[in-house]
C-alpha cells in the first residue's frame, strides 16, 4: 500500500484553486499587452498553450473581457421593462419576434454573442423585414429617453455609438 501523504503535489494543482481559469487569466494579461512568453511563465503553463490562447484572444473584439463584465453587470440591474425594449430592438434588427430573442437570451452564451456580434447569425424564424429601420429607430428613441443601461447594451450589441443607430 502506497503512502499518498508523502507524494508531493505538482505546483499546478494547488495554485489554481482560487483563481480564474488559465485561459481567462491569460486573456486579461493579453488585454494589458503582455507577451505570451511572460504569460506562460506567470501562469505556469506551457509556452505552446500560451501561444494558442493568444491566437484565440486575437480573434475576439478589443477588450472583450471588460465589455462582457460590463454587459453582465448592466443586464443584472436592468428592469424588465428596459430588457423588453432591448429585446424589441434586437428583434427588429433580426426581423423576428421578441419571444425568440427572449428565449435566446436565456442561454449561457447569449451575452458572449452580444459582445462578439455573433447574435446577428442566430437562426430565427424571420417574420418581418430584416433590419426594419423604422421600427428600430422608434425603439431606440424610446430606449435613449428611458434608460442609459439599455442604451449601453444596444450600443455594445450593434457595435456602433448611439448617434449612428438606425
């Protein structure tokens, strides 16, 4: 019978318990202009893994982690009425019903899709003209009058500042 108490633990197993995943932490380092070589040293991961993380990070929009955290915080504090306005704006842009957008937003990857602009590729049942600008402008003008939070969510989702909407 082996004595497991005498077998030393590898450093990796007891340093990462209370931290982010290595991938998330590497992305934060890359956002701060750190080289993959230094990230590999700092996180105790192989250099090839750090380079793979770097290639994946380059495919994301600028400051993805910060935008994602901001969007998550805003969505948590928004009221149901504000969320309904945001869902209406997204539904008008895609040309689908609001119920489909509400259903999609319950998925765990929905906020990531909003930040990376992948929400435009969602497969939905198109019931009206895609990008119905008159409806979108009307909804966005309501949003701008009522809620800064909803305006910020739409700004991130559409990928353009508020004065260029519609």
